[in-house]
């Protein structure tokens, strides 16, 4: 039982390049999330998917797109990377939906992205 | 909208001291209050949580207290050890969106 797995762990991009962060969970969770973490800013939600086939914007969606490929997989795409997108990205999942109380959130190990 | 404020943003203590981190929330309907710990370079992980039908919950050296009237909940760590050094996040009601901005706890020996 691997939990939440995300790849790659480290990536350096040039400004304007595109890339996709992959995420998969094996806990049969309904909801999946992408966060970015910057110093002093905490965990900020980029996009989430409350269930297979649905996606919604979070707090900081600009410059990103997502795909909920199936119940297990939720990818994050940077179409044209900018230095402001240098950050640590965490994929996460939970059994219940966004507003469900008692919702333990399980995080992946993180992806360190640098845009130069 | 709903929000959660976490204080302090940084906390430095000597080994063996106690540490307290407080979060204030806005949604009166919230009934679940978890805390996450993130060690340097690692993922956030749930360490303790409390539901609104109790005022305090303990797990060895950590405890969480809840004051629903004042709408705040706190994480208490007693007899701190260097391995307690980490960033701690509160989360409102288990809703993925609302995390506090984090408290960096440094325990020096």
C-alpha cells in the first residue's frame, strides 16, 4: 500500500517550457488535490477533484491545468512555466469531499520544481 | 469566507519545555479539528485530531484542546524533544481548502 505517489520528485524547467506532474493514490479515495507550498505561505490549494470526472479551481489556479484521468490518478500541468511557479507541489487525497468534516488528508512526498 | 488563523508563525523552545500553537477559526459549524506535522523535506502528516464533542484529547506528549465558544483550538507539546522540530499546520473541519499558514517549531538541545 503506497498511499499517494507523485512524480517527478525534482525538476528544473526553463521559462516557457511545459510539464506534467503525475499523481496516483491506491486508497480508493474519492477526492484528490494539488497544493503548492512556498515559504511563509502555507499550503495553498491549486485545483481539486471531488470525484472522478470533476475538477474545480482552488485558491491559486492561474497557470495550471489538471486532469482527473480516473479514480486513482490526478495530474497537474504547467503549460508555460514561469519563475513564479518555482515551488514544492504536493498531491493529496481524501476519502470524502472538500467540505466533508472529519476528512483526513493524505499527502504525497512532494515535487520540487524550479523554473529558471 | 471561512478562514483559520494560526499563531505564532515561529516558535523556539529549549528541549524539555512546552510548546503551544493556537488556531482561530471562523466557521461555527466546524466540528473536526486536525493538526498536521511536516518535518523538513517531508510530507505533512496527521498527528492528532479532535471532534467538537470533546474539549481535549491527548496522545503521549501531544494534546489538542478545543474552545468552541471562542472558536479556537490549540496544539500542546510537552517535554519537547529535538525531533519535534517541524512545521505544524492546523486544518479547519477537515476541509482540504483551509489550512493555517503553519508554525515552525525549533527545539534546541
